[in-house]
């Protein structure tokens, strides 16, 4: 008789944590996993920038890539002679 009560208590203990476990799983699949995937895509996008590409910086500057390095780009603003050396992380899109 005592073993039946112990088994019943153990199963209700697990059942109490089941909603918490479900919330963590849902958060992972709807929040964490897509964010990690997006970061990987952005890193791949920034590593594929090459000379001659037209880019837009996070500050809104439209520019043409003149030179690429490991972490930086030399860009020329459109319509002018201004050249900027910027980090690759400051590129919004091509």
C-alpha cells in the first residue's frame, strides 16, 4: 500500500513540472532557434561581400565597396568622393 502512494506522489511531481518544461520547449523553437538561424545567415551574408557590391549601412549610407578585409570594408559613398572604412557588422543589406 505504501508503494502505491509513493508512485502516485512521484508521478504528480513530474506532472507539476510538465507545463514548465513545455514552456521552455516552446520558447526554444519560437524564439531562440530562429534568432540563432538569423545570426548565422547574417554572418554568411557579411562574409560574402565582395569588391564592387553596392551596400546600405545601418546608418543609411548607400555606398559601393572598394576593398574588403577580414573585419572591415573600404566603401565610397554614392554620388561623391567620400571614402569610409567601416566594420562589416555595420552593413544592413546589399
